[in-house]
C-alpha cells in the first residue's frame, strides 16, 4: 500500500512512491525485531517445558534462572538474554507507538511542533517523548500492567483490522499492489478466532483500562473532529 506524501514531511525518500525514509526504516526494524524476539521466546518456551515441571514454571518468579541452574548453564547469559529481550521489546513498542501517534497527530492536526522531522527524516521530538514515557513506566514498576494492556490492545486491533480487510475484500475493492496470503480466504477468519480466544486469557483489569481509554479516545476524537469542521 502507498503512503501519501504530506507537505510538512521532509523530502527524504528511498522511493518517492512509498513514503518518508524514517517510516520505511521503522517498519523494517519493527519486522526484524518481532521476528528475532519471537524466535527467542519460542525457543525458551520449548526449553522450559521440556526441562521443568509446569508447577515450577507457574510458581517460580524466575523460571529461566532455575532452568539455567538445573542444566548448569551460565546464568550470566540468561541475564544478558533478558536485557536484549526487554530492549528489543521496548524498541518495538516505541516504533509502534511512534507510527500511531504520528498518524493520530497528523489526522487531528494537534501539536504540529511534535511532528517536525530532522535532517535524517526522523520525528525526533516524538521519539524522545515516547522514550521518556517508557523509562518512567519501567522505573515506576508498571511494566507488567502495561504489557497486559498492550497485549489486549494488540489483539483488539488485530481483530478490527482483519474485519476491515474482510469488508474491504467483500466490497470488491482492489489495491494497486496485490499480496498473496497463505490459506486465503480462510486466514482472516482464523486470525479473528485465535485473537478472540486469547482475549479471554487477558488480565481483567487491563481490559477495563482498555475500555476506559477507548471511551476517552472516542470522546477526544469526536471533539477534535468537530473543532476541525467548525
């Protein structure tokens, strides 16, 4: 899909038809980050299940360290891997938030100074703000709670986007570029089913928080939309 150019964006493009350089690179970095973290987490999960009892995994606060001690694996590598996993997850979260916040501010035309892009084609002010917010959440010990909210938002967003794809396809609308999806046309319905199932295992408090923020977001969006029309 093509990203339309905006007047205030710096003309720093790999290809003018595809959008600003920072947007392309952030998307590429996000994809690689998700792939790497998925491989790491999946490998560790299989290793945990194969060498530790389920009761130990669910009750132990540091199952990876317990596993390392059991198989006589250097614990320092576990700490190093944990730091890398947290760092890559943090990078992925900042990239996702950056793209969404940039699009939101661009849509509602709020705080244009935050949308200013430097010579490298990066909205550095947004990056700094999101990085500071992330550091504050880590220091305040809210990482687990935010992770639950993020997972819930991701699943709900996945369902909403997939429904949009189905509606788009049923409307017989076609893009300039086509994409081959394995298992088409059943893949979108399978995604909705899996995401809907996983939501039931999400933390109940996080779901309530998501609902509250959704209502607040809808109110803000409606107010700003009316302000733009007036």
